[in-house]
C-alpha cells in the first residue's frame, strides 16, 4: 500500500488516545465535580505507562508483528473509550472510568511503540525523511481534533443533555472513530514483517533482559549523566504544574478563583489558538537552531518557555471576562512553550546519539514522562490550598529551576 494511505491516519490515531488521557480526562473530571487535588492526582498517575514503556517495548518487537499490535491496540483503545462512556452514569463512575483510562493509557503507550517501529521498518530512509512532515502534521491534527473540536462538541452536548450524558456521548463518538481507524488500517497497513517473528518462541533473557540492561549501561555511560537526568526531570517543572491546572482554572467559577468559561470556549482556546501557537513556536525554534545551533539559542528558549507563564498570574489576578484577552494569553503562553520546548527535545536527541540510540532515546522519554507525572500529582493540592493566584506565582518561581538545570547541560551543547 502507498504510504499516504496509512501514515496520516496512523499518526492521527496515535494522537487521539494520548490526548484523551492527558487532556480530555482533566476537563471531563473538572466538569464532573472533582476537586483540583483529586483530578490532578488521579490523572497524573496516567503518565505511568509512558514512564515504564521501555520495560515492555521488546515484547512488541518479538511477540506478534507491529501491524498486529497497532490494530489490536486501536481496538482496545476503542473498547476503553466505550467503557468510560458506559460507566459515567453509574454510582461507581469515578473508579470505573479511571480503570478504563488506565487501560487506554497502557494501550496508547504500546501503540506508540508499534507505530513508530512500523514506520521505520515499512519505509526506506528516503521515504522516512519524505513523510516525516506528514507524520508530525497529522499527529498535530489529531491533537487539535481531540482537545479542540471534541471538547467543543462535549461543551455543546453538555448544554443539550447535561454534563454526564454529554461526556458519555463524546467518549462513544471517539470509540467509534478508533474502531473505524482500526478497520481502515486492517485494509491499508502493508504486511512487511515476516511470519517467523510470529512463531518464534519468546526468550525473556535474550529479547528483554539483555537488551534492557545494555540500554541502561549505554545510558549511564554518557558524560555528565547526572546533569542530563536532572535536566530531563526538571526542565519542565513549571509546565508540568501549569499544564495540569490551566484548564481547570479556566473552568472554575469566579468565586473559586477561576474564569468560569464554558467547556466549548476552553476547547476553542486550547485546541485551536493554543495549538497554532504551539506549532508556530516549534517551527520557528527548529529553524533558528538549524541555522545557529542549540548552544546559541538555549537561553532565549529558556526565557521563552518561562516568562509567558506570567500571563496566568495576570489572569488569576484580574479574572478578565474578555475572550480576546484570555485567548491572546493562551496563544502567547503556548507560542513560548512551543519555541522553548524545542531545546528540550533536541537535547534528548543529542544525548541519545551513539550506541543503542533508539533505546536510549526511549529511556530519555521515560524520564520526560516522569518529570511531568510527579509535579502534576501535587499541583492540584497546591492550587486548592493556596488559590490559583498564589499557585501560578509559585509556578513562575519554579522557572528558576529551569534556568539552573539548563546551565548544567549548556557546556555539552554545540
């Protein structure tokens, strides 16, 4: 099959469950009445599958084919979304829906492994370079669709049928879409892997333990390893807290210190203008680094990812009702984040070069997920205890940590 028949849909499908777990769950639980403490703690735990993903990635390589894993995980994600939808009206809706989100998170992380591996083995190096732009573009399209269009749909359904029913219908729509994508890929994904992998007996020591140990050794042998690990864990310390509370802040009432926006309005702000700012910042960041190198642009990127956090201090203090002001603040913050995040991702790429680069990069992304999970778990408690104004002020203070860990790794950059 031609790559254009499956690459766009594959990476669109990769984005949907990740955004459902990381974004939709936060908005949904906010609208269903959870406190900031509860929703931040519960949804931050959902990062765990991406943290421990390197532990079971060899299974995807040596048990069944990646094509099989892709379709199986898409069906499983669809089933998990349906499970969330059907359990929301129940008395045990919170426990049951979280269980299905856990299933979705593990399925999504496994799908990431299989999809990226399938992309590599299915295409020549020339085609990999040719389609990388399409791959990233449709992942972003999936992000916009999920945290923009679907959130706006959920907001409209809330008005028509109530919050619980509205979100149940939204999740069922997503489930149908994922099952449909699985059917599409059953037809259009090429069969490029030999059948010998399917029948091969899985040898735990040879295929899992030894490769993982070798990866850890390669990772730990890198120069200035502790500085690198601190950078991976702490560079996004402010963003890990801000990302978990930004949308609940928009949805909370004026009396609770929020902006009291509708679900649809929040979906528009983050799913359209916010994503445009994020994409634009990332494009510009990649372009300037390609011209002058990361070492020269590190401090401007650190400033870009740190200073715009101040817009949330302003929003929490002024609590404006003007949507132009609110949307402009979201755009500026996401633009700066997109530009500054380029430094983080490029450092991971530079750090991973050398022996077992693919596996080392996967381990780096595990630290990246851990760096988002742990601060996010306490962000809700801080927001509840201090209020949004003091919480966002603390987030801005945490940017000093970003500057510190950036200074630690700057000497290793080119």
